[in-house]
C-alpha cells in the first residue's frame, strides 16, 4: 500500500528545476576533486564504485593510491586479487573491491579494454547498480540518464514532498520516474554533479542548509516545516549481535591469520581464526594442536555492519613453537607484526595488529 500522499504526487517535469541546479553548481559546486574534469571511463568508474556508501574525504586518498598502482583497466585486471584487497583495506564494503577486480577483467578481456557506453550495458558489470551505471554514462559518455543515490532521493523527496521510506519499492519507483522527468537536454554532466553536490553539501540528512539551497522557494518540506520528516527513515528493526572469539596466536613476533572465504564477510581478506563465544580451548587443540592456556583476553571490539553488529573478544595466546597444523594448512599464514600496516586485512583487524605490534 502506498503512503497516503504518494498517489497524489504529480510526477511532472519542473521547467527550470535542472537549469536552477546547473547555475547553482557552476557558482557553488565542489571543485578540484581528483575525478572531476575527466571523461576517462576508467577513472569515472573507479570513483563511482569507491563513492558507494563512502564519504568523498575518505575516498580521495584511496582513489589516488589506486591510480598510482593501477593507472588503467588493464593494469587493474592483471593484478592479483590480494593486491587489490590490500589497497582497499580500511575502505570497507569489501565486496566492492572484488567486484571491481572482476569487472576490470571483463572489460580488459571480453570487451578488449573498452568500457560500455550506455547505462544499461554498464549495469551488467559486477558491482554496478542502476544509479552508479547512470552516473558513469552521464559523466564519461554524456548520456542523458537519471541517477538516484541516497543523496538524490533525499533532495527529491524533500523538494517534491514524497512521503514514505525511499527504499520501499513503490516509493523508489516513483522517485526514479520523477528523477527522469527533470533531466535537462544539455549539460547532463554538470546537472548530475549538481544533484550530488546539493545532497552532500546543502540538503544534508541532519540539519539541511535551506537558506543556501537554490530549490528552497519550491521545496515542499521547507514550506511545510517537515525537513526532519522527509524522506521517512528506514523502518527500525533490531540489529542482531554476533558474538565471537578471535584467536590471536603469536610466536616469535608473528601472528597467525586465516584467509576469509569469498563470497562472505570480509571475503578474501586475512583475519584471525574465529570461534563461537565459548569453547575456544577445544577449538585451539583440535585445529592447531596447541593448548590455549595461559591465554590473555583483551577488551571486546565492536564493529557495525549493515545488518548486524559484530562483538569480537581477542584471546591472545603466546605459543612456545609454531604448531605444524598452523604452518602447513592452506589459507593460513604467519604475519610479521611489523608488516601489519600493509596487510590485506579488515580495518578492525588492522587496528588490533597495530596494537599488538606496539606491545599492547
């Protein structure tokens, strides 16, 4: 069932909507981002994938390091997955890195180094949804395509007074149609950037800067005093908590890590062997042929994922010698703690490794 007012929204084009945003972006939009002023589809694609669910300020150094290491799609395709994951470490949502690598191999191989030039064809590459594909098509190929990322959903929902959670299928479909109707005939790249900039800089989630917004005179949410209500938040669901032990087996300045299976949580990255909340001593004997006593428990670490919260208690066990089971098993390695900063490990694992290297 649609939200009460959704069915009454007229999904029509506003004649000066796009031109107002284009003029505003020219005067007030973001400048000097490393992926701006280029139509190289490789660079545009790389930036769009990195910017999925990640702030611009966080992405910039990763983007620059990736380009320095992989200057084109063929270089990225030829890389080992572990090298890609190592450079990605700390950026989060690691499936993006694996999909990036898979897509690079498709473009470099099957497509002979040429990126598709339509949103529909781009969306068939691993890791690209409809909005990201449309953004690449608009920026790199000047295709007249609508985008609808989280920022744009917020701008449209507030400006046109669309109620309901924007992730609900019926609401999102209406927003897509509304976005398509506002597209200008020209300057699609600047218009697309304007929508992104407005959502990131002015029509922000918390307290929007309505006085600086070029759409303020026509904004339904502002007129009705409902900017805090629109768009409606995601319906709340309790976050399950996953409680585990991390076995931190150390020997001669090294620590044992296991490669996480892919696909899956942190797939392809190196992390500590993991057991349930209880029974780590039996696990240690069974898996590694060593005793877990004496062991030192550190304070639990918490890490929030999209659908659950991880609570991991590190159990540090200093071994007199490296057990053969740990040395010979595939998918395991002994990492020198001195090498922790450059390891392809998830961010919370890296933080703990750095603490251990410092003698914590």
